[in-house]
C-alpha cells in the first residue's frame, strides 16, 4: 500500500531524513515512532506529496506519489495538527466544507459526528471545543471520506487518557474495515497497543523496525523473571530450569502477588539504542 526507498531530505545544511525505506502492507496499523523533531512529520509530507524528497522514491496505492490523480488523493485521509479547522464555523459546517471538496453526501455528516462522539456539539463553533473534542473533529474530517489510507500525525498528543482511549477505538475500527493506518507518535505505549509493525526513527534515520513485541524480545538481554511477593519482597530469577522449582514452591505457599518476565518496553529499547528519552520536546524547526 505504501513503499518508500532511500528517502532523503535536507533543509539548508540540516539533514532531516536519510535513507528511509518502508514497505507497509494493506489493512495494517504502522507506527513511525520517535521524539519530536526526529523527522516524522517531514516523512508524512513526502509520502503524501506535500514535500518533494531530495532523493529516493515513494509509491502509494500502487503509483509513484508524483503520479497520483485527484481521484487517488480522495482515497487518502490526512490528520495533522489543527489544519483545516475553521474556528468560527460549527462542527457540522466544518464537515460540510470537507464534504463538498471530496464529494461526500451531507447525510454522512451527522453519522460521522455521532461516530466520533460529537453529535451534541454539531452546532457548536470549533473555537468553543475542548482540545479532545477538536481532536475528534479533525478525525471526523478524514473518517467521513472512508479513506483507503489514513495518515495520523500525533493524533493523541496532549490528550487526557479517556479521550486517548476513545480515539484509539476509532483508529482500530478503521483497521477492521480494511483501512491502512500510518501513525506517528512519541508515545511508545500507544504504539504497543495499536500497531502491528513499527519503525523507530531517530535523527532522520530508522534505527529499528518490526512488530513491537518482537523488538522488545530482541533486546531482552537480562532474560529474568521478576516476582513480587505478598511480603513486599522482590525476587529476580534467571529464566532457567532451576527457577521452575522455586516458582512452584512459592505458588504452593501462596506467596506470589505478581510475576512478570523482563522484556523491555519500546521506550527502553529506544533509550538503549540512542541514549535519548522519548519526551515531547519542542518540535524542530523543519521536522
């Protein structure tokens, strides 16, 4: 559905992307993960034809991105920042403008607002929406066109946990209907929940890729079993046959409160590879 080969991009003397290769299968949720300023937004703009790369080739929907027709582009939904929201207009009128552009019947507007939980705010001006409601309105604009590919750039950044879970539900529903979702985020927990495959981006380069659980297992150097006892004591056992007898005995005695294997998180893998934490730093000037 989306392929990219050797994508490179620089602004002045600053290299933003270098040698990016991607191959994203239809009907999957792909996560491009990295801190703010890593180049995630720049890559989305290149893949969607908003920017031209210095080198490399991008194919979307089986065509070079440069050859996409207007009809092709209507199959692509893009949610980035507050782009496209008209502050003085109501939620309903915002979607009418988008419906006119994409040739979507007005009958879909109320259905879409209901789907994203904004039915009661249909007549409310966008400027009076909360941050979470604005995020749902931005998502409504792209869901209304039933895209084959959906690009979501940090869709839950700064949102409360309840709103975040609601948007996660909407994203999963898109995957279930066969939509390919390209998600950027610096939230590794979010990526683990949503994505079937991820790529870790740091300073314009992909430093690791694969299924989230596979990446974590790949960097499981300790291979330990961590046990928290009812007494409050913590035990760390090696993953070997001798530990089985210890665990069995503790279970029989009812002394185990929790037991976990030691696989790292995507966050800790990123830290190991780069020495950087995935904090939401101020967005770099060009990325």
